[in-house]
């Protein structure tokens, strides 16, 4: 269990140390030689979808009356990403941050586009996935770069394909809002899962015999909350800046939706703080429970010792090997002594119960 927790906290090694700024070096765990490209080109009346493994296939989508969403899965193939970055004239520092999965969520403003980094959280096969994702928002295009296949954008894809909602009638800024909104919505699901774990551990702690591994489970929960918090709190700053940013790429009709998104991320962050405090209190609760059980054991042992101390004293007195002890010659001394010892035992039991020590 300890080994498992340690491995879950290991961060990708920084391969770009001592290299010039702008050097494109993949930093992450999901090595893959193949890059998968998904292109969705649309406007209010038209929809086209393409999947490919080469970025050149994306270069033909240049219609100004359409919005094009390029989604790239796989960051280790830096050559393809550099090729796409060169085509869209992306700054070298952006390409560097795209392939660096340890990059903190942020938003940068450039002359013709905006660059956003976020962390995508979702559960897959019972495990919490924390995936690095980057956005480039242009005038009529959106680029998204993911570590690997699998994401939380199926709902957005479905709305685009079926022309459901406002997404096909708005620009690329609304598409970025919709994608960020999908990420934040899954934050709620992740936080709900953490809430269930906190409640389950609380129930275990109040059981008469909690499992021996409960301390490891509490530590695992605390680490999960820290991972979620590390992803959510910087994104709160990103959305706040996105909300207040004066840029022609962000239309006025989209700002109301971004304001609502900011409210959602604030709610998520508040819930995380709440469950973080509860998780931190679980260990104190566990130690208190153990201490109370130890006190109960010590109380029983103390009461037993208190009862047997006077009985041991009497037995010790008459166990001495003196020749002249008058009581030893009495006919009923043995039975009288037993009566006295039983009376002392009963009186002490009565006294302890009256004091509510038993």
C-alpha cells in the first residue's frame, strides 16, 4: 500500500533542465510515437469531421465563415506538434508549455490568439485521471492538445454534430467556453467521489473495529484531494482572467457564460476546501478513537487492580510465616476471611457503579 501511494505521487522527470527557453521537449509519462488528429469544421448549417494521424490534413480547413476545432491526442510526438505550431505561427514558448505536462494552469495573451493551460480530471476504471490539456483560441479556430486518448468532451462533440444548443451559432470563443465548462462539470463529479470516500471513512471510524488499512486509505484520500486542488485552484485564476480580459477574440455575448463558469469553479474550490478540512480531521478522529479505546482498556485494568489490591493485602498478611498469629487457630477463621474479602469485592463494585466508572 505504501509503495502504491508513493508511486502515485511521483511526478514526471524534468527533461528540459538547462535547455534554452522554447526548447520543445516532452515531459510526461504517456510516451506514444503516434499522434491522433481529430478535426471538426462547422458553422450554423454545416458540419464536417475528420480523423487522421498527420497534421497536414488540418491545413486545408481555412474557410473564414466556419469554426475549426483541431484536437490532438499524444504529446510525445513533438515533430507533429511543432509542424502545427509553425503553420499557425505559435510562439516557441507555447509549444514548450504544450508538451510539458507539469506546467501549471495559466492563460497567456498574444496578438492573434490566446493560450490556455488546464488540467482535465475524470475517473477511468475506478482511477482518477489527471491529464494535461492546452488550448489555443484563434479568430476562427481552436487547437486543443491532450496527453492521450480519452477526454470529457463527448458532450460537446455531440452538441456540435446534432446542432444542439448555441454552440454552432457562436464563435470560437464560445467553443473554448464549452470545453472549459465540460472540464469544470467533471470537477463536480470528481469532488462528489471524494465526498463519498470521506463519508465512507467516517463510517468506518465509528465502527467498533475499523480496518487496519484505514490510515493508508486516509492518506490516499488526502493525496487525491491535493491532486484535485492543485488542478482546480490555478484554473480558478485562469477563468477569472479570461472573464476580465479585454480582447477582440472574446465576444460580449460569451462573457455572461464565462461569468457563470467562474461561479462554478468557485463552488468547486469551496467544496474542495471543505473536504480537505474533513480529510485532515479524519486522522485526528482516528487517533482520538484509538485513544478512547485505549482509555477504556486502561479503565477496566485499573478497576480490576483496585479491587484486588485490598484482597491481595489481606492474603499477604495471612500468608506470612509467623508462629503466633491468633486467627490461624480459630475454627472458622478461613470462612470469615473469605466473607470479608467477598464483602470488600461487592462494596467496591457497588462504589464504582455509583460513581459510574462501570
